[in-house]
């Protein structure tokens, strides 16, 4: 088993949650999402991001508006919908539970090995 494959799967598992967290702060352009995720070491490419944003839009969790740009074509800016905010609130609880559970397991493992 390759370490990189497991690491990639772990990152994919939290990708949607991280994207919703970023969008929840306010209007965001897709390239800003890519940059922040990459800066956080969650590697993602446009070919992954855009289909995910489309899926989130079809699920009515995010919406977008077109904004004219002085330096090129209009840009899509994404925001969370009311349903998206509720969905993210639920994910926040799930995330907190997962972190707590993971810490319980990893702390026991470390103590058992000492």
C-alpha cells in the first residue's frame, strides 16, 4: 500500500467541507479557492474543483453571481445558500465529533506503545 494514496484519500474526504468553509466567509472566486486550498496543502486542480462546485450548486448549497472584471471576462463569485449554511453547520458538528474520536484513538495508541 502506498502512503501517498492514503494521504490523497484523506484529503479528498475533507475537500468539500473545506470548500464550504471558505465560501462561508463571503463571496469567493474559484481561483481564490484553489489558492487557499493549495496554500493549506490540500492539493486540488481545476478539473476537480469545478465539477465539485457544480455539484454543490445543483444541491442548492452554493450559488453564484457573475461580476464584471476590469481585467478580463466576468467572474463567477460563489456564496452559500441558506441550505448551504445549515448543511455546513451539520458538517461542523460531524467534524468536531470526528476530531474528538480520532484523538481518543490516537492518544490510546500512543499510550499503549509507551
